[in-house]
């Protein structure tokens, strides 16, 4: 019998497991043979302060102190390293840069670069695609593995129990607590936390909770060799105004993605041949890379609800079933802050004070807001 059972051992579940382990007994239940197999292990791994809507940006900003100075013993190496982001405007897309610059936060500034400086910074760009450019120096590489493994290691040190290869098959509320069946094991807990990523709505339905309208979206990427003689480590990430496409250094190679968002069912996402071909074609048209072969390709799921804001809080109808879901493409950046917020909501029924200071209310991230949005749709479906 545990105080807390967290379903999903990606970075969202692992971070909250660490936060709660000092306050009670915690079991972390993972369907796969290893934690972080899905979205956590397939992240672009960038800390991008000016990415996302206002609430997302506020939550990400609250994570920065943690990444800069994590709790003692959690990280054995720095969690952030400098990268920078160059946003390039092809001819006809120059106005897009002005909008990006106007929306940048005061503590995450961007500045315009003339095309000549942009090409000097990223010499593999084709000159004809660079009509104007912006540079954001505050974008950082995140050491996702160090973050995730640090959370898991500290969680275990605090007495937490990690169960892998334990897919939840049944979730039943009985006599004031939850009974969780995983096939060969049965777990009992006072409170269930749903951090199941793309499967969060499935776990919610299993528990008898209302849906949050979660939509998993597949994003694909390719990894190719960098041109010989190029100092790959000095390159910033590069994205294109007017699209979601980008490329960045990745372990001595170049990773590129069209930033596709294809709605799909929860699954072990795999890249489709057309997506790979389109990404390769885009990369060759925008850079001087002579693409002979694709070293590696992958796809991951990024899960969103209708307003692109995470869902954090107790279910409307079940006061012992907690949602930690819908982090979209921001899950790694959000993990420290949402874990701390979840702990505060579970233990104190309120958000930490710094959320209010940043203009993020409890209602803005709670499941209740989605119930109000989904109710008319559900009523129409029943009719």
C-alpha cells in the first residue's frame, strides 16, 4: 500500500516521483522495459524561452533556476549548455521576424542580424534562403538523460520504488483507495497520478475520469552527417520563419525536422517514409549539405489539449486521481516546475507563490477548464 502511485516514468512522472518521495511512499509504474522510452527519449532537447503561448512560457521561465542550479546530488553534469537559435526568414517572410521579436520576453531577448552575419554564423545555409535573420542567445541544449536519470536516481535514494515492464491493465477504486493491476503484480495506493503521456486519456478512462481531449501528434526527424571541416559544436540551432522546420547539431551530426504534427493514436511512434523524404528534401534545399544517406531517423509523440496548456490537478469527479499530462512539445522544459506545482497542489491544494507572480492561475492548468470546454461536445455525442 503506497501513498502515491505514479503511472508513467518519463520525465514528468520521474520528476514528480522525486518531489513526492520525501513526503510519503511512492511507486512509479512504467509500461515499457525502460523509463523514458517514448517522448522523453525522443526530444529535440532545447530550452527555448520564447517558444509556446504565454502560460507555457511562464512555466518554462520558472524552470530556469532549477536547470541552472539543480538540487544537490541530482545532476552529475551541467543540465544546460549554450547553443543559441538563429531564425531565418526566406524572401517574403521577413515580417514574421518582427512578430517574433515583438513577442520575445524581456529576460529572453532576441536581436536582428544582417544576412551576411547569419551566413557567417551558419555557413551551411544557402544564401538565397536568408533574406533576414534573428538570433536568440538564450536558447540552450538540455542534457535530457542527465535530468531524467538524476530524478530517477534521487527518487530511489529517497526510498521510491520503480516498476518497469508493468503496463496498467485495470484501475479500480475500492474502499477508499486504488487497486492497480499490471498483469503479474497488484499495487494499492491512496492517490493515483496520471503521468502516462500520450496514454493519459486511456488511463483516465480506466479510472472513470472524464476525458481531457488529449491529442497525441507525431513529429519526425532525421539525423545526417555534417559537412567535413565544419565546426559543428559552434553552430546554433536554426529554424525558418513561416514554418516549424528546423535543424540543429546533434552528437556531432545534424538533426533536422519539418516540425510536423500529425494526429495519431498512442503508440510506439515510427517515422513514415514520406516524412523522412520530405525532411531530407527540405534540408538539401535550405543548406549546402550533400545528403548521401540518412544515418538515423525517429519519431516521437507530443500530446496536446485544445488550448495547448498542460493539464495539472485533481480530476473534477475523483478527488484522489491527479492529472499531470498534455505537456506538448515543452515537457522537458516544464518538468521541474510542473513537478513542484503538482506536489504543492497534492499536499496543499494550491500552487507555489511564484506561479501567481508569473500570472499562472490554478484554473488555467486544471482539468476543470477542459471539462467546461468538452461538455457541449460530449452532450452532442450522446444525442
